């Protein structure tokens, strides 16, 4: 059977606020267990939630960025279920009237094509605490620091048809929320995580199959692996005469498999009803338009502008705009140079990216500033150092030896472009290699590179390569002559 996967993602983005969604408790990551939990988060009797205005602004900002409908009136509801990490016995979420309605997001695929993915809704809710099993022998510890942390749950339409498309969509959401400044996207800390709904149907069919939900995946790589495994598992099950059970599953990256966790709950299992302690959220046009005016240039628009304005390839523009800070850094380099867009792109994506990856740093913690890198590239443009020497200078700058001109002066790396000085070296090389000269004269033209290499060796890489090539052609006997 030729099966078509049908995939929808529910992405939970932790909103970048200092305090929780309904209390003044801190959202700081890494505190000792239960330090950042207050009576409101724990649902103590008589404690009333108060909505954090900032989460409303952030949700509206996201909705505007994905061309979504912004609800003039949205309602918080109680989602009832009983787990130790929810001491209230319910989670405050949104159900029938979410703050963000239908929207769309365009994703770029590996083959260069683009696809529009529908967004069903995005709603605000509070996070639950965390159960800790490994640290306790025969019991479970509960850390309620995350209880009440604000989340924006972004629900896609079932428009994704492969694990690769799901990965591309998740990356696009990750990039977008970081551009907007509403989520730090730190997946290791759980700031952005994903549930994947996966089902199969015969290709060409319009009806959906029974879906399973893969819960709480916090890696682009793992989400693709989990979906691929689940597609294969469901296909094997259906082709052997079995049936897919609607359930929630967990992905084990060590065993590379999904495992059954619990039967999949339906909406009626949660017994949603409007939260009696929270008023409806009512937004007017002035509030929404004020937020619209603060939207930054979004990733897709910036990618297209970099291609048009700087003549970059789609690939280069895509890499450079994957993070807002990286795009800002790149444009600062180009601005400092007054141009040289391609040279700047090569160095930002090459030497700089390699140095950051090597030491696990982000562009925001780069040891070389954008003006500093521009100063190095200016030395190349002006012919003062070669590209090879520039890499040595870069490493010295990275190690803290100072700006490019200081490093070049200290190490004596200034490029030799004086024709008289180069001719002296070239003549020495020619005199020291009579056999190679004879072979070159006899027609072995590939030896020209050998002479270039010898001159560069004699000058410790400081000779201007273009001048070396020009002068060698004048000083060597013509090949075949």
C-alpha cells in the first residue's frame, strides 16, 4: 500500500516574560526546586490569578506575524486533569475562544520549494510542573518552578506530509518567535517543545486515518526521527491487518522508538469550562495596531531583501537570516565595509561560524565584533594581507590579541606587493630550480603553480598572489619556446 502521512504539530513556546502568566513569581530557569512557585501557582484556597498583560501583547504579535485573525474577545478556560505536577487539578488554558485564530506560515523545503502551512490557532496557557523520577529511589519528586510559566500553544493544520516538512515547519516557528523576541527558543531548557500528531491514509484518499500523538519532543532532529519511526510503525501495523489505536506516545531517542504512554484524551475528557476567576480578554483596534507598528522585519521578508539588496544566493540569505542576531551582525559588517556583501557572507558563514561552533558560543557572545571583522576584511580588500594570512589574523583576534591592524603589525604579516621585492624572490626561486624551469619551458605548464608555491614559501605567505602570478609570467621563459 502507498501510504500518505498526515502530520500536524502543536508547538509550545515559552513566552519571554520575567513573571508568570497569572502571578508575580519568577520564570527564571535553573532555580532550586520549588523556589519559583507561589500560592497562586499552586492553587491555594483564596488565591486569585491576575493576567500578565505582557503575554497578551506577545500572543498578538505572533498572530500578526502569521497573518492570523486576532480575536477581539478571548476566554480562559479550566482544563481539568489530575497529575502530581498540577496540584490545582486543572490547567488554565483557552479552548473555544483562543486569542489567535486561523493564520499561515510559509516554509522553505530542502529542494528549494516553498509550502504554505495553515495555523489553526494559537492560545495562551500556563505550564505544569515537572516530575523527577531519576533522583529518587522508589518515589517521584515534584518541581513546581514551571507551574504557571506562560506558554503560547501554536496548533498547525494537518498540512505536513513528511518528517522533513515537519522539521522545516518547526524550524520556521523557532526562527519566527526568536525574531519577534517573544521566546528564546532554548530547546534544551524546554522553552520550545513540540507534540506531533501522525496518521496514515492511502495516497489519494481524502479521509484521515487514526492518529497518534508523540508528546514533548524538544529537538529538530528528534522530531524528524520520531515521526519517521511512527510512520513506519503505523504502516507495518496496517499492512499486517492491525489497527492504529488513538493514543499518546513518547519518543525514546536512545532506542529510536516511540512507546505507548496513555490513551489519547478527547476534549470532553478535560471537561473544559470558562475560568470563573478570569474575565474575558477584550482587545480593541488601537491596541492591536500599536503592536502591529512594533513588528520587526520578519525572516522571509529579510531573506528576500538580502537576496535583492546584496545579490546573495537563496542559500546564503537563508543561512544568514536563520537567526535575527546573525542577520544583524552580517548587515553590520557590510555597513562598516560600505559593501562587499559576498566577501562578508563568506567570512560570517565560514570562519566566524566555525569558531562559534567550536566553542559552543552564540553570535551574541562572539569574541570578534562586527566592526572588528569588517576591519579584518578591509585589510584583504586593500591588498594589505592575503586571504590565507587573514585566517591567521582572525585566529589571533579570536584569541584576544587585538584588532586586525594591531595583529598584522605585531606579527609582521603585511602583504608584500612591492614589485622590486617580489622580483628578487622570484629570481632566487628560478635560479634554485633549473630542472623545473627546463620542464616548464618544454611545455609542462602545470609547474607554474609550483613556482607560485615556492615564492609564497620564501615569503612565508606574505607575497601578494596576484602580483606573484603577474611577475612570474614575465620572468619565466615562455612554455614550449
